[in-house]
């Protein structure tokens, strides 16, 4: 049984759309209508980066492969050798081969590493998170950015990520359209800005997961005026960027049904928003990647 570590993908720039910044009632009431460049990206799914139990090296189970998924028995430590302050080749990483012993997903050996502190910094809230950010920043300078996601709901989601992987991080979450509102901040500065933004009545930090099908039914161009008005109301002294990341095989997602219990034989087809698009003899299926990630759940069949 293999341990799925991450979904490997590449973002391809598809087009720049000149999207209107006011629409519907706003335009009717006289809101000035302009345009902004909306960058549209497509995901090219490469496959799943996996590790065999007892080994440190990883390998790629390519898109199009047939795999057997079984309920995970053991959860493995999230620690790996990739650097925090720059992009790396994920296939050259070495992952810990011990099982997880803590709520944070790390073994006891790696629970106090800077990678574990970074995950605490960006994945928890309040002073507990900020203290972890300070500890990392004392040793490593990590350039960060802040983004806002529109998921087709009334509330928007604010988040942070390392500057060079903001687009990748947005691609890992279901969204209609997104705005990057800051780049090049420090860890503490980025989390403090995210907390400040989440105090806006239209923005949240932590939210429930959103099903891909409902999100993909919305048009980025039509939803952009709503996000634009929220970003404009923040009064930030930067020029925001607007983008949307779509699945590579978007036409298949609308016919896919969700998998509640990850078990069976499937073909790996696509990835978007934290979900895998699979196919079996019942048709197209959607599986939340977190249900199998870091667990001994996968066997490659072909």
C-alpha cells in the first residue's frame, strides 16, 4: 500500500479576460463600470506523488493510472525535506516514514521542526498561530501573500500562502474567482492582515468545504463584480490581482458524483480544488483528496 502525499499539478495560463467591475443592480444604480484583467488558468494534472511505507523516497503515480483505494489504517507524519523559503522539486523530497503521533499530523520527532511550526502558523488561529509565525520568522524569512476566494456563496474566504505558490494554493481550494491582495509580506505581517480582513462582514478565515460541482456552475466573469466590490471596500493601498483556476477536464466534473467512503478501483483523471476526479464502472466520481492523503490507502494497478 502506498501513501499519497500530494497531487502534482502544473498551472497553465489560458487567457486574460477583460472583466467588468460592476454588473446587475450596481450598474443600474450608477456604480461606475470599468474593467480589470481576469487571469484564467487551467490545471494540468500530473498524478499523485506517493511514498511506500518504510521508505523515504517518493514517486509519481501518473494521471491515467488505475489504482485501488482502500480505507487507510495508519496516518503518516507530514514532515519532508522541502525548503520553506523557496520552490522545490517535489519528486526529490524525502518524507518521514513514521506514523503520526500528534493532532497536527507530525510524529514526535518532527513535531517541533520549523515545518511543523509553519503549518501551525498558517493552519491555526489566534495568538497560538502568531506565536508559531514569530518562531519561524526568527530563523527563516518566508515571503508570503494574502488572497481572497469567492466560492459562489455570500461569504468570502481569506487565506495566506507563500508568495511563489499563491496561484497553486488557490487552485487547491474550490473557488469561482479569487483576488491576490498582497505579496512579499512576512509571516506575522501576512497572518495579521488575514485576521484583519476576516473582520470584514463579508469575509471569513475558516470555512466549511464547498462541493466542486456547485462552485464550477458559476461564471468567474459574472461573479467578479461582487468580489471586486468587497476588495475595493477594504481600502488596501495595493492593486489587487484577479484570477480563476479551472480544471483541465472541466466538462467531466458536472457529471461526477461524490465518493463518501474511499474504497474501490478507479482511474485517475483530474484534480482541482482539493478533489480528485476519478472514473470507475459507475462513471465519473469526485473524492476529497484529504480523505486519503498521508494514509496507507493506495495501490497502483496499471
